[in-house]
C-alpha cells in the first residue's frame, strides 16, 4: 500500500509506540506476570530461573547491534515487521512448550527479540522520521508508551489470574503477531520512503552532516549519555524488583509500596511529555544533568525514609527522574548524530542499557546478602549518578551542519 501526498510522521510514532508496548513479554515486568505460575508448572526453583533469566538478558542484549545495522541498511519498516512476527511466534511457542529446553529458548528469544531488538527498531522508527520536532515527538512517544504499559500490564495480569499463564501468553502472542501486518501497512522507514510531497519547509539535518557509529564512539558525548542511561536502567531495574523489600526494611507494608508505584508511574508520564517539551527549548545536556541530579537525590533520600510523606517524596523523585532520563535517551541520538546510522548508534546504546538492567538486581541482592541492607549500594550509586550528571551538563557535543530542505514531517 502506497500512501500518496502528505504522510504524517505521527502515524509512524503511533506504530512505534505500539511496538514498544509489544516488548512486554521480553521485559522483566512482563515476565514477572507469569513467573510464579510458570515456576509451579515446570517445577523450577528461583535460583535456577533467575540464573537463566540473567544469561538470557545478557545474551539477548547482543542482538541490539546487528538489528541497528539492519535498520540502517534495509529500513525500519522491514525489520519492524520481521521482529514483530518472530516475537509473536516465539511467545506462542513458549505458551505451548512443555520441556525445559523450550522454556529456556523462549526466555532467551523473548529477551532478545522483545527487550533488545524491538526496542531498537521502535526508537529508530521515530528518530529516522523527525528532526526539528524530534524532542516533542519523543515526549509524546514516551507518554503513549507509558499509557500503553499502564493499560497492558493489568490486562495481562488479569488474564494470568483468570485463565492461567499459558492462555494469557497465547493472547499476548497473537496480539504481537497481529501487529506485524499493521506495521507493514502503516509504517514507513523515513520521509523519503513514504514518498512525501509538499511545500512545507522545515529545518532538517543534511545527510552529509550526519555522523556514524565510529564518530559517536570516538566522542565523549556518546559514552556520557549512554553510561548515564545505563546507570539509570541499573538503578530502576534493581529498585523495581526489590522495591517492596526495600520499603519493608523501613517499616512500610505492601499497600504503601503499591501507592508509591502508582505515584511514580503517573508522575513519570507527566515528566515524559514535559521532558520532551523542555528538550525543545533547553539544552539536552542540561536536561539530562537535571534528571540525573533528581535521581541522585532520590537515591540519597531512600535510606533516610521514615514517614509516609518521605516515601511519597521518594516515589515522586523517581518518577520525575525516570520520565526525564527516558525522554533524553530516546531523543539524544537522533538529535546529536542524525539519521544515517541512527539504528547502529541506538543499538549500541540500547545494548549497554539492557546489560546494566540485568546486572542491577544482582548488585542489590549481593549488597543485601553481604551487609544486611541495601543502603551501601544506594549511596554508592548516588555518587556515580552525581558524577555522570555533572559530565552530562558539560558534555562536549559534536558539531553538525544544518540545512533547509523541502520535506513533510
């Protein structure tokens, strides 16, 4: 199907947001919805399952690199459709599997195709279309993704409780599989692939000024922003997995934990959109520095939490920090390096983030086992986060030429 005339990039953004929500079966929170019944079904102990999950996440992150290259070579539309079909088929196969080998393969492939590959393609689909309004687009994208997950998680959770994990996973698998033809019909890799025509003059980066992966890796900005995002992923994954235990150490029950989760999620959605709006007016270095500063403050305050008000303030800080850092991570690569090798650059950054997210829970668990408290890790991570925030504030940004071109966004 060829769309003539003006093809709005917002259609691409909507498909990309749906694709990111479709990563649910490959994410920790998504797998967490089926963990308990799955363990009972296969007779697995938690240590064995956690070990398999860790290695599946680490090995799955390696797929980010080739997928980014495939996006740059063949276009996001082809790769998105293929990955969605493969992920949907994998989830369906996992739902009907009875042996441990099938289970382990399913966990590995859902991690590789969902959390890693599909995340890279989803982000590239937006980054390769928008240029001047990239920050606003990523703010809207983040908001839609957050709303999608807030809707999807309870629906899948209810399906698990009502129909069992296998039937719930079957629903998810068919849902992801159905997105593949939708992606092929609606998504376009870039404005040129959509055959856009029109007379709107917008500010876009000229292709000959775009920077490649080698240029990015040689510069300090990539490593500063990538490491900052990775550390946030490490903190978020570790705290998310053990949040109830962390608050119990301070005398708060599960009800307070659920309230904090709601507050953090809602403020994170607001910060997603606000961060995108601010990124179009402020330096992205300053915005990331502020996000990391708020995260550091949350980490320092967590061991000092004593009252209900303290807990709510901590949850608010985590939500705001998460919203800001997420928007910057989504938009900085296209803004700084352009579209030419955006898939490769985002793939490399995503791999670092996934790797750190896998290590985070392990670091917190080891700290608790050795010291009897999480506090030492929180203070240590606060120092690291503060340093990275200062580096973001002063990060050396590569210079790129900007040209006016006839295109529609």
